[in-house]
C-alpha cells in the first residue's frame, strides 16, 4: 500500500476507496507487531471512553471499521464515519459478517460532522491526523468537541515525533522535505491543538518490538511491560500516541481513573 498520500479531499476519498479491500485484509495479514498494536489500541480506546452498553460512540475517519467494530463488541452503540465510500462499504461488510446491529457506518466528512451538539458520549479517531494540515486538525478537533457531550472524552491518535524523525531521516538526507510539522505530534503542541477540551492523558500505544518480547515472556507479562508506554519520555519511543481530552464537566462513570504517570504526561506536554 502506497504511503505517499494524494492531497485534496476528493482525491483522498478516491485513493482510500481504491485501497479499501487491501486495507481491510492488511489487518489480518500484517506482521505480529502490527496485530498486537491493533489489539492494544482497541483495548485502550475502550478503556479511555468506558465503552459499554448504553454508550453512544463516534469513530471519526473509521476506515474499514477496525475500531468501530471492536468498540461495538463491548455493547456500546457506534457510528463510524468516513469520506471514502469504498472504506464504508468494507466496514458495513465487516459488521454484517459479525452480525453486529449496534454499529452503523456513514459516508461523511470529519471536518464537518452531520450531527447535533452533545450527541455522543465519546469520540475516537485513529490513523488519519498525520494526513491533515494544521487547519484540518483544528476543524476536526473543534467538531469532535462540539458533538461530544459534557463529561465525554475525545480520543485521537497521532504519530510520535521520535518515530517521525527516524522515519523521515532518509528523506531529509535526500533533500525531500515532508510536512514534518503536520505529520507528527510534537511536544508542547497538544494543549493548543485541543482548544475547548481538557487534555487528560498523552500515552504511547505500544513499545517498539513488543511482539518479540511477547513471544519470550508471554502475552500477560508483555502487556504489563507495555504500561511503560504511558510513562513520560518513554511514550515518545512509541510509533503511535493517543491523546485523551475531555469536554468540561465530571467524567462519565466507568472510565478508568488517570494514573499519576499519565497525569504528569499531560502537564509536561500541554501548552
Ligand atoms: C489510514 S485510514 C484509517 C482508518 C481507521 N481509522 C483505522 O485506524 O484503521 C484513514 C481514513 O481516513 C479517511 N479520511 C480522510 N480524510 C477524511 C475526512 N475529511 N473525513 C472523513 N474521513 C476521512 C480515509 O478515507 C481513510 O479511510
């Protein structure tokens, strides 16, 4: 699958529609570390939003419904929205194959959501912020903040900047500058980006090469070791970072309490 993404929303939608079936099968054929990442991320999203029956959750840029379906399995009712018809079609197939009636998928733009204010208990979104410029990021976060109810969480996924520096090093050497500022989450930018929300947690999803460790020490211990991904400094060793922000009010019940490490995380990166 190509990593260099076309600019412009229409072109983007066509691109993602054209790779939709590959994208769906990628998650079953990907290497062990990728599968482990997907499993950990889905569990973290559910933990941070307190996914359970009676909750209404929006999954932004849901793609083929990877996380929408995982969250719907907890009993929450989920709406996934994506700009690419092909992706939405695949997502609907996945839900049908699993007989899930508490998840629906819509074609739509995450920068301009077709929902009323305060309509969802939580909003999540993974693996798309890297393709958005600063203005698009601002609009998406503003829309997420509008449709989530007071006390509800917005959980968004970013690429970590250390991973970015390593990943883009080759390009820099060859003089091919990419939009470093847009593609990665830089320390000190989180508070500004999440205006109107209170940033509560900034955590890494999975430590590098955790699957190798999992083979050596077993799944349960590997997942315990992976708690280190939530600790300051260590989190930025991770390729993927989750930012958890809340809209005013008291957190909805059933949400995992913030640990002291996670709280320190927020203080050190919000500005
Ligand atoms: C890499 S996929 C991620 C899919 C899914 N969130 C996941 O983690 O597997 C990025 C998705 O973002 C969608 N997308 C990009 N811009 C969008 C926009 N403005 N509104 C809605 N969807 C958008 C694309 O169509 C594509 O399905």
